[in-house]
């Protein structure tokens, strides 16, 4: 069946970002970068999971809290992408730029909610 677009920028972008992180982590594992791949896959996919969970928030406070967690995970993802780029290999598919875009979107949504 697969993923159905939600026509919600942050939900859709964080989902597809997570998918690309999974693919990239497979490449890292092929290069025996297991520890970094494990760290990156956890935080990189957690962004979308928390964004999706925020959509079911029971209050504005709950909504902002879940997006705040997604923001922290996005920042951690950016950190690990920097580590990978600096130490092992080039990052494909503009992952770092897309991560920064997610960070900006999350900050904007949190501020304006």
C-alpha cells in the first residue's frame, strides 16, 4: 500500500527525509560504519515519527512538545551528517540541506503555533 501524501509540507518532507536516511544508512553499513549508521537512523527517522505524532496532539502544548522533540532530533541528525561528511564520505541527495530545511520549518511552526 505504501505512504499516502498528506498535503502537509512538514509531514511529507519529514517522511521522505526519513526514507532517504534509511537508504543512506544502508550505504554506511556497507562501509562498516555501523555505530554512526545506528545513531543516524534513530534520529533521522525520529523526526518524521514525532511530526506525525504531533498531528494527533490533544492540545497546542502537546503539539508544540512533539514538534520540539522533532526539532531536537533534526538537530542531532544534522550533527551526525556533519560527522559523516567530515570523516568518511560525501552525503548524497542533499540530505544536509533538507535537514536544515526541516529545522527551519519546525522552528517556524513552533513559533507560530
